[in-house]
C-alpha cells in the first residue's frame, strides 16, 4: 500500500498539479480544462480505508453526508483518515472509525 501511495504521489509530482479533493461532489467531479477528475470524500475514504463490509461502507456514507451537510468538519475527517492510513495496517478502517468517533465526541457530535 505504501509503495502504491508513494508511486502515485511521485507520478502526481512529476505530471504537474494534482486536482484538489472535493467533498461536496457526488461520485466524481467533472474534469475541467483537461484536468483529471477529482475524487469525492466518500470514494476516497472507501478506497483508502479499504471499507468492504456493508456496515463499513454505510459508516463512510454517513460521514460523507455529515461533512456535506456541515455537521462534521472535513478537516477532522481528513486528519483522522490520514492518521489511520499512515499507521501501516493492512485494514485501516477500524482505527479510523474508532478515532473519528472519539474526535466527533470531543466536538459534541454524534455519528450514528
């Protein structure tokens, strides 16, 4: 996984600017001016955290919806996501879910 992330980041650096990730878009934001389409928060979380079980995907969908609705800060989700995948575990979703619930709890936010 780290090798893939490293290769993708090197390829992105060598090929030019990388489009920003958009949390508000549906599945994939449309490409403009010849740029590659940007991934949505939901697809990035599902892929990066290797969420495969239906309940894991459902949690990711709820989190993405809360971010779109402004109920959960995107910065908290992004930092927790990065922390979980940098831990180097083969399945980072459980750590992400646990840590995000703790972070949201500290902010007085309940993730169903």
